[in-house]
């Protein structure tokens, strides 16, 4: 069941309001990310030019990205709605302790990846530690080892699958996406098998369709587009709609 048919509106409303406040500070998180070492200047992509694709613009500084007008408001709205949807779906359960701290982090990563096609390790590495700590505490509150074990399996399955894809075709997947897949696998696995399966495969479905659409509209270069936001959207949909999707498929 999901919040669409048997949800937890009060829990969702509280999370929505709290998310609106926390999301306002997402630009501060973005601004705090250290700048990576400068990359050597690349030659113009002649192939992209022939195809009429947009050339890769210079990477904006994180401080400049964080200072963009309206970013605080947009981050607040995104964090609010995602937190509300997750809380309304999961309800007042220990799993929320795992999910809600990831919402502003995910919004920050989506903003950064969309504008830079990079997912900073300086955010993802602490996110790993945070999620693992929250999983252990949530497992104690749940009084069961099953969701903790399921989270570990989710990390191994989703993270391992992305590692395999990266080894097969490194140019098709950034290693930041691989790192992010492990964090999402932990969280989705803790929530349940339906969330894990739909969140994992939904990333490729949504990412493939979204990338093709954005590429056809000449908004992004099809050979280099931000995959992280699609992974994050799929993870949210996996939690909110996963059980209903799996049930509709007869599993």
C-alpha cells in the first residue's frame, strides 16, 4: 500500500513543513563543497559540434552555483515535497530516520550534478556514514535485524550492479553515479524489496527516457548528461510507488 490509497497525511504534512525549512539551507551545503583540482583544458568536441549538440560549458564554481537567484526557494520546495511524499508513504516508522536526512543531501547533489555532471565525493562519502549510522539506530528502534540485513543486500546489489556497468563501459557512467548507487541501495533496501527493485531499475528507465528527450531537444549532450538526478527521482518513486507497481505486476 502507498500513501495514494492508505497513507499517513499527518506525518507527511509535518515532514513537508520541516523539509521546507531545511531545504532553504541547501545552497549552504553546495557552497561548502571544496572545488576539485582544475582539469586540463579539453579540445573542442568536433563530433558534438557536427551533431548540433551543445558544447560542455565551463564548470561553475560551487559558490557561484549556490548563489544563483531563487535557488534557496527552489531547494526548499523540492526538499519539502520529497520529504512530505516519503513521510506520507512510509508513515511514522523508523525508516524515516534513514530517509529524511538524505532528502536535502539528494537535492544538493541533484543541483550540482545537473549543472556540472559531477557528484562530489565530499558530499557522498559523509552521506554513507550518515546512512549507515541511521540504519543501525533505525534497526534498534524496529527491534529487528531483517531491514538492516536487507539494507546491506541493497548496497551490495545496487552498488555492485553499477560497479559492473562502470567496469564494462566506463565512459557510459561516471564513478560518482557508482558511489551514489551504494547510498541509495542502502536506503532503498532498508525500506523494502519493492522499493529497491523499482528504484534501481527505474533509474535506467527514467534516465534513458529523460536523457533521450533532453538530447533530442538539444538541452544536453547525449554523450555526457547528468544521471544522478534521474537516480534520485527513481529512488523516491521506488519508495512511494514501488509496492503498488510490484503488486500490479503480480509479484
